């Protein structure tokens, strides 16, 4: 039984970075639920959006962060790890988008998960010249707070609207084009 469970979890981990659309719902002792990646996220209609959970954590390099700091802005929450190959492609592209939209009321926040030593994460951020902050979340506590959304496939990206509601979810590497089009839609929304 243990081998079967290990094989299922390994398969689920691999599908988290895939572009398939069939969900693999694996309950890992209530800690993580892995799902197949979606190649493109979809913006959730405004009247169907739910409020994002409140969360907080310690930033890479020190300092505290609270989700209250995102209030009134569109927020891009990206769950990543330095060990994740798609993250190495996606994160520098996120930095480019961030540089273009940070003055338009859009915040980016990285959530570094499953890394016990933040030195690897700090080296990753430095290597790719990432300017937006990241929470060091080795136990995936913030991902668990978003349990109603599949934030446990790595990489995953959740975009919040100005009212702090979940507006889009990506469970795979996000192209710069898809992220920009999602942000353009949200920036055009009236509050």
C-alpha cells in the first residue's frame, strides 16, 4: 500500500508542472492536494469571485508580510521553488511584467514553498534579479490557506482583484502573454 501511495504522489507531483487539463485529486494527509496543470488560467467572472483567505509570513531576507498590504491593489501571488524547472523560466518573465505594471496598482508576491533553507531561494532571487518580495513558506502554509484553489501544484499563480477576491488561477507555468492579458482585464474593471 505504501508503494502505491508513493507512486501516486510521485505521479501527481509530475503532473503539477504539466499542461494537461485532467485533474488528479490526491489528498496527502491533508497537507497538499496536487492537480494537473492548466495551460491557461481563466478570469473568474466578477459576480462569482470569492474573497481570498488572509495570510501572513516571513519575507525572504527578513521582515514580516501580511495580506492586508495587498488591499486595494491587484495582486499576483506566485507559488514557486528554486528546485522547480518551470519556475526558472516563469520568474524572470514575471519580473518583466512586474516592472511594467507596478506603478499601475499591481503588486507581485512570491511564495517560496517546500524549501527548508532560504539560502537557495535567496540565491534564486538574486540570480534572476527579482525585485518583488517573496514569503519563505517551507511548510506550504499559505498554499494550504488557498485550499479551495489548486495552489499546491508548483508553479501556481493566483491573481486577486482590487477587492481581494480570487480572479484567476493558473496551475502551470504562466506565459508572459497570458499574465499580461489577465492583468489588462483586471485593470480595466471598474471597482
